């Protein structure tokens, strides 16, 4: 299946470079580009892409404002923030507004293409570096973003699931967790899915935040 992609970024050179790289993938099609949020919204509604790569810092309509409008108009489209911003606050806002991913522009091509495929399949994709920053923000400010009603659910976690939660709070990938715990990567994926189900969470980021808030991660 071909994944149809729209690029929204005010830097034409960056758009051209990303488009060239993405078009080398047999299952990708870059269906359009836009230099600002307003134009991006028009092109998105006309083209109905599967995935949108959206910059945060643009003139006129901001990336976050554009994100909210895109999610309202195209709820089935996966919007991935692709930015230079490493601010945990902007990551938290983007996720709360409905972004399916938050990636940094300094990532390598292989990681970007993998993230696009995952997002198109319905998975959240968050840069590991940003996951760590977000968890640290919650650790410092003590923000309670997870319901206290989940305390009872926590007791159903196995020791292995708790260990995996600690790894996620550090921003480890499934491959890194598998290496640390000496288990298969497929086993890690199963444990992550079990954790999400037991705690009624929807993403790895929420697992990491939960681990910090409930004392499952050492200082």
C-alpha cells in the first residue's frame, strides 16, 4: 500500500530535500507541499494524505494552530511534527492537540521513514530524546497527568513489566530494552502492549510518565 504524504514547512530547501529522500521509498508518494499553515490546511483537505509532516515554527498560522485545524478536518490523517524544537512543553502541547508523532529534524533518514510507516499504521512515534525530556519535565514539576484511579491497575503489573516501564522512562527503544533484559524484541513488544492494556494508556510516552509519577523509576 502506498503512503501518501504532505509536507508543510516554510523552508523550501528543506522540503525539497525531504521530498527527494522520501520519494526513493517504493511505498511513499509525496502528494503535495505547502510553505505555511494556511496553505497546508487547504492542500490537506484537497489531497487527503495519509501522513502530514508539519513544522512548528512558521510565519502566520503557527504549527500548533495548524495541527489543531488539521486534526479537526482530517481526523484519520496521521500528523507528525517534524521540528528543530526540543522543548518538552511543545511536545506535550502537540500530543494533546492530536499529533501522532513528534520528531526532530536531525534524525536519520532510516528512522524517519520507519516512523512514517508506523504513524500511517496508527502507532504513535516520539523521538526517544524527546520522551526523556518530557519525563524529566513531569519529574521536576510533579504534574499529575495520569488518573489516580489507575493505582489499583498498577498492582496487576508483573515484575518484568515494571522493568520495561523503567526502560521506557529512560527513552530506550524496544531493541535497547531487549538487549538490556536479554529477551527477544518481539517479547518486549508484547509486554508493552500488555502494559498499555492494563493501565488503559495509549502510548509509550504515557507509560514513561506513569512510571515516573508512581515511583517506578529511581532518581
